[in-house]
């Protein structure tokens, strides 16, 4: 799909937040905004993650990861540890 440029004006603190968030998650501000808008579009159209969560293996893996993150048992690794 062809891309087009959109200029947004944000409060300075929100702009700073999204820049830090994108950097920490190794993505771009444009990708964060795109993913948010796609999720909004899907929700508006009635598309949900129901199909993905209907797969028991995916659902169980997702809930397992969420539980480990909540209780502090998740083991974190640096980018270099994972990809080198």
C-alpha cells in the first residue's frame, strides 16, 4: 500500500514519551502510531483478536508470559544476548 505523510502536533511530554517508548521497543514512532491506528480500525470494524485467542496453544502461551511478567519471574535478556 502506498504511504502518505501526516503531520501531527502533540504535547511535548507526549511526544517525548512516544520517542522513548519507540526506542525502548526497538521500533519507530511511525510504527507505533500505525499499529495503534490499525488496532483502532479493526476494533471499529468489529475485528478482534478473538480468532488468535481461539487457538488454545497461542492463548496459553500468551497468558503464561503475562503471568510471568506480572509476578516478576520473567527472565530478561539484552538484545545482544538474544541476537548475537
